[in-house]
């Protein structure tokens, strides 16, 4: 049997991470550091508890990134006279938002280029690195415009 992995998170006492649970988390493609943190936060109860902790935390991060994109795009719309009316109409017609899944940073950049070629305002989130997302990571693209034109860019993507 593999020996326990000992980790020392900042400002805490060193604890052993269950190697079986750790490997189960790694088999789910959970990054090493995140797997260790999840096990420590859940008291090494089980891989299932640690995975739930990790994925709930990930869901919260995704929600925050989407929020950054929406606010960033709205602020960008306020900075350009020709886009202020678009923002006002959007805001006063229910502020519809659709969240779809891209496949990679390269894909987000392709979508952004396509949107810009159609004169659609965009905002690409570059993370500040205050959570487990690396500083400078491009995570979410927001696109604004008439539904039929935006669908030319994002219509084939799956809903998140």
C-alpha cells in the first residue's frame, strides 16, 4: 500500500492525505493541489466527499467568472456612445443572458474574432488569480447583440 502523502497547507498543522482517495480524485482529472486541498477540507472522509467539495467550489468559480464577463461587457458598453443604446435596450427588455460552453482558450479567441467581425461588442475575462484560476487566464467570453447575429457566433455551442 502506498504511504500517506503529507501536506502542510499555510497556517495549519501537517496532515496526511489518504493515498487511495487522492488517486481516485486524480483519476477524475482533479489537479494534484486541488485534490489535496479537497481531502484536507473534508477531513479525508472519502474521495466522494472531496470530489463534491471540489466540484461545488468549481461551480462557484464558474459563476463568478460569468458574472465578471457580464459586468465587464456592460461596463464596456457604457464606454462607447454607439453601444450605450444597445445596453439600454438590453437592460429594459429583460437583460437576457445565455451561457454556452467553449472548448478552449483558442476557441474563445476564435469566437471573439468572429463576433468582432460582425461588429458585436465582446468582453474576454482575464482572471486576476485571486482563486485557484491562474492569474491572466482567459476564462469567459461575453458577446452582446441581436439574437440572430449572436447565434451566428454561438448558436452551435452547448448550453452550460
